[in-house]
C-alpha cells in the first residue's frame, strides 16, 4: 500500500505530498461514485491534477472508474486494514465532519466524562506558563485533528499536555470505534511536569487508551526514539517568540520527513509586529500557514490573554527544518523573558508583599497558597507592577 501511494505521488509530482493521495482515496471510499470534478473541489486541486491522481490510483488497483469513481476491494483493504478504518462508526464520523461539535451526539456522550477528568488535573505551574484550557476546547482540538484527516491510523504527538488533548483524542477514538479496533492510532505525550504525565497515564490505563508518556525537558533535543516518527503534533507553548520557536522546532524534529504534515499551534493573540516576527520564524523553519482560527481556544482563569487564544494550523514543506537543534540555554518562559516585580497588599491587614522571580514568592498563586504571613488572609490587591531590566548579555 505505502509503495502504491508513494508511486502515485511521485508520478503526479505532487508538491503537497502523499497526504493528498490518501485524502483522495478516502473521499472515494466515503462517497462511492464521486465525480472527478467533485474530488478536485473537495481537495482544492486543479481538475487535471485530480484526474492524474485518479489515473495513478486506477493503475495501482485501488480505484475503478464506472459511473463515477469507486474504491476496489484492494483500495478498501488499504483504508480499512492498513490505515485502521475497519470498525469505524460512520454515522458518528460523518456527523463530526458535517456539524458543529456542540450539536453532535458524541459531544453529549463524551463531554461529561471529559469534564470530570479535566477537573482533576493538577494545579497549573505559572512559572512554566501552564494554563488550563476548558473541556470544550480540549475536545474541539481532538475533532479538529479528525477533520484535518490526521487522527485515524496516525501517530500523534502532544508537546506539553496540561490541556489533556491526548485524553480527548483517546475518548474520541473509543466512540468512533465501539469495538476498540483503533489499534493503528498511537498518541504520545512529551512533558516536563511529571504530575500531568502520571495523571494522563493513569486515565489511559483505566480506559485502555493508546497513549504513551515521556518525561523530557524541551530545552534539550528530543531523544532519538521520538525523531522522525509522527504524522502531526499539538503544542500550546510559552507565549514568547523563543517558546514558540523552540516547541515547534522540537515538534518538527519528531515529524516524518515529508511535505504536508499538519502542526496544531495554539498561541495568544498578539500585536501585528509580534505576528510578523512569528511569521518570519515560520518561513525560517520552512512552514506554511494553512489556517488561522481566532478565539478557538478558551482557558480557565487566564485573564492576561482574556481567556482566549488562536489556533494556527501549519503545514510542512520540502524545506521544513527546526530552527533549534541543540540544547537551548536562553530565556524561554514569559517570566524569564519579561521579568516583573509586583507589589500586593493584603486586603485584611494591609501588609505589602513583593512577588517575582527572586522574591520569597515567585507568583501570586504561591503567595495565596501560603497566605499572608501577618494575618493568614489569602486575598491580595495588586498595587504596583515594575518591569525589571535584564542584565547586559542575557537574551
């Protein structure tokens, strides 16, 4: 099967890569008798290119032309056995592709369980820019992966997963494949925080979800066992230019060396100047931006970004490569890149406390957890905020 798909791609000389051939065959599988013109419209291809792909797949024995285009038994075997679509609940699949997530039966069935699991997440560590997304957002990301044809039968990597996207994908798979026949799909998680990895591993074990976790500091290159293996990845990195560049670079190193692999990047809404700098980073890494979805992600208690961020869908090209390949030693997280000293006043006793990287309390969350040393209150008012200049030579 793999040889046939790659041969068709090579003969047509598709710059989009083999994923377009896969999507072409899937369209014929789910819509038997589809016309060449409709295939071209569905995949955003010129009609002559669609006709050339059809010709190559007929030559490979995967399609036949009758009154429209149909999969042959060989083509169906590729999709069901090799790609992992055997046992798919097509009603649920089609409903997710054609309707708003919140109106689907899957949402009503999966959301309550997912909501309970996300409520049990460990507390965020704001020093490493963690922030919990809502259960709706986590599930929305999983469905987006499905709609981008990057879920069933794929190897998916989550680079940092305090949002439990891996769990959302796993629960989605179980509903798509009621007989648990989703053995071709694998999800792996890389994170620095062992608390989240333990939480994800426990849920995966209890529910037989195909998830493997790895503890790893992304300041260091990924281990060899993770390189060049994945079909897509999710990341919600620190909202700094360095954080975005590093996390995306590590993800690129984990992807298969082919054009057309999607990257699901969640990132804060930024100024035009910042977004221009981000786009320069994308160009440097050989990535194209295929979609920007403003306000796609919603968070719990992330007032600094108005509880919302955008979803950027990037795609690899023949020129894709990581911007960072070696160990990263510069400032990375928001608190490192933009250091601030905040002064808070206890609402009960009016005692003031300083919060910052080099203070007794690095974050307001840490101060609230301990309580005011004078009276024990956990209610504080921000009275002053000062940006601390970084020492010369630091980046």
